[in-house]
C-alpha cells in the first residue's frame, strides 16, 4: 500500500504528460473541429443531417484503419527497442495532421487530413497504453491511469482556452473565423509535441521479447498464435467483448456530442463552453475514482460507470435546451475519465506484461472497432431517419449489452 500512496515518480509524470498533450487534440475533435467542419460543409450546401453523417463516417474510417493496423504494430512493438520508434512515428503523424488542418481546403479534403491526424493519435495511444507496464507497477496502475486521464482533461484546457479566445475574439484581432481556427490547430499541435518531449527522452522499454530476424514476420506469427489462444483465456476474451459494447457508447458520445448538440439547436458558444466545463469537471472525478479503486473493486467501479452512461444516453433523447446540454456535459464528465482509466488499468493487470503492446493492440481492435461501429450506426441511422435521436437509441442499447457481458466476464475471474 505504501507504493500506492507515494507521489508519482518522474517517469510516471512524463507518462501522464502525454495524456496532457494528446488530450488537447482530442478536445478539439469533440468541440472546435466538428463545428468548423459542419460550418464549411453547410456553407457548401450540405445539410445538417448529412454533415453529421459524413463526420461520423470520417471517424469510422480512421478507427477502422487503426483497428486493422493496431494488432500487427502492437505485436511488433513488443520486440526489444521497437515500442518508442513506433510511438514516435504515430505521434508525428498526429501532430503534423493537426497542424495540416490549418490550411484552407474543401470540406472533403479537410476530412481526409482529419482522418490522418485521427489515425496518428489513435495509433500512438496503443503504444502509450502499453507503456503503462513499463513505467509503473500493478498496484499503482489504477491510480496512475486515472492521473493520466485527469491531468489530460485539465491540462488540455490550457491550449483550448487560448484557442477559444482567439476564435471568439477573431474580429477584434483582425482575423477571419477560418484564420483564427487555423491558428488554434497550430497552437494545439505545438502543445501536443512539446509536452511529449520528456517521455520521448526518458522512456525505456523494460518488458519485451527478444529481437529476431524478420521481426515483422515473427510479429504476425505471434499475433496469430495469440488470436488462437485468447479464446481459452476466458477472462481476457470476455472482458474484451464486453468492452467492445460499453466503450462503443462512450466513444460515440465523446465524438458525436457536439454534432448532435448542433443538430438539436444548441448554439456554437454553448457547445464550446459546455464541453470546456466537461474537461474541468472530469479532472477531480477521474482522480476521485482513482482513489476509490483503493477501497472498492475496479470491476464494481466500471459497472457503476456503465450504468451512469446508460442514464446519460436516455436523458439525451429529450435534449433540446441549452441548460440540458450543460447538465449532460457535467454528467458525462463524472464518468468519462473513470471508465476509460479503470478499463485501461484493469486490462493491463490481467494480460502478460511482456506482450503488453500486442494485447493492447487487440484492446484497440475492440475499442476502436466499437468506435467504428458506434459512429457508423449514429451516422447511418441519422441520415436514414433525418433525426440524430434515433442514433442515440441504438447507442443506449450498447450500454445494456456491455454491462451484462462485463458482469459475466468478471464472474469468470471469481
């Protein structure tokens, strides 16, 4: 217990800083970027429902790409000396993609560049999550993982607030809305890279498999072997299936909330400030759930968060007022960091440490595959019905299925 109570080590702090960096871009993905895209698309005659659908499709494509590449690259990253270079590669794809969004372009090309940036950040998180077993111990994982999300939320508010002020006061700064938003993309990409430098300089891969000739070929063989064996590892397999369903709803709510709010008539300023509030409120709640993991079982806390998210989805069905969106934002903030942090640390504790990148590659398949499914369903049902609320009904059902499967998965452990 003493190790859990002690302060974070320098290496743990450097690991947390990457959450601070990438969360700045992720915050843009749920706030400024979809608003900017919808405004570009709508000015070119694309309807609100269709622009929501196209946004959902773009997110689905990016997550599908990472879901396909993730397990192979994750398995390769378990080879000695490979994890940091692969992490750096995807980091730079994300950073340069974010900066590239600042260039004036058509709405279609904007989506293409966005997909590249999204692939970069999502791919980097496979290796970042797998670093958890290298930078800390099992008894500190819940707390450290929660610190990552917590400081990511509050830290990302620094560049976001600067960006928001530039956009809101663009006229007084003699800037067009497009130019102000472009500056926001540059600020975010710079912040993301700078706060990652300490991790790049100090991280060392501790758990690994030895380098072999034809490392890529051996990675494919190891992955095939893991796929064959994982069905016999019932606790891991069932957890991944449950995770697929409940995280589907979580990721879809995060990535589609702004677009959904705009569809039901919430103004841009209310959307932005409500989602900024989400980051601020999420900070103490992520830390709170990390502390609660010392007193309560991680699985019970995850189950509680799933129920909370289901109730949020139900409330969203009747949302049509600004104060309701603000209330919803606060409710999401209470569970958002906790469910992601505790799921990450729970999984890290039940997998073989020397294959952490490989298993987190599979974790990413189920997580990003869920995000692909959720945003695709949201986009498709919205476009067919002409109403975003039909998509929310589908997403709410995912929480019910995920909760039932998660309870089954944790019963296996007992």
